[in-house]
């Protein structure tokens, strides 16, 4: 079974963009899951773990309606500390970012709008840091 990358954002357009970019870069190397909020993401995580799938990485928005991304990632970290966590945000409170970084709960913050290069560099460096990715094949045009 393929390892999982989970993306969480309350904007469907953002999830669609992440899906397209990741599939273009990584193809079928990973299983991709998408949630439109923290509660949906928690349900997905529980289902994936129950099914024996390994969640490698979560890309989460910060500003979401029911639960902000820092609270979501903190809860995920408490239950699954080995998952690489990346925050996407157009705006984030500097103190929140400082706390996440100090507690080792956040691999990287990517500002919206992001470039594909920023996204892939964050994903690949996070997976390398966790010794989960030795090398990513480059896809040339």
C-alpha cells in the first residue's frame, strides 16, 4: 500500500490546486487524501490508520472556520508525532508560528500564494528529514 499525503484546507480551490501539483510531480508514488476542515481530517486520519496506511505528511491551512491549523496540527502531533507537518497560510499570527516551531510541531510554513518549487522543496525536505524519502525523480517536460 502506498504512503499517504493529506491536505487540509477549507477552500476547495486550494485542495484542487494541491492535488494537481502533487499528482503532476509525484504521480502514483503516494496516495493523496483531502479534507475541507480539521474534523473531516481527523476522521480520515483515523480511517487511514485503521486501514494500516502510513500517513507521511500533512499540508494544512492555518485559517479555517471550526479549528485553526495550529490547533489541528498540535492535536495530530500529540497522536502521531512522526507525521511531517507543513502549514499553508496567507496570514498567520507570529506567536502561533513561533510556538509551533519551538515545539517541533511544524516542519515548514508556506505562504499563500505559493510556488510549486516552494511546495515541493518543503515536502521533499520534510520527508528527507524523516528519512522517508531518499530521492525524488525529476519530471522533465
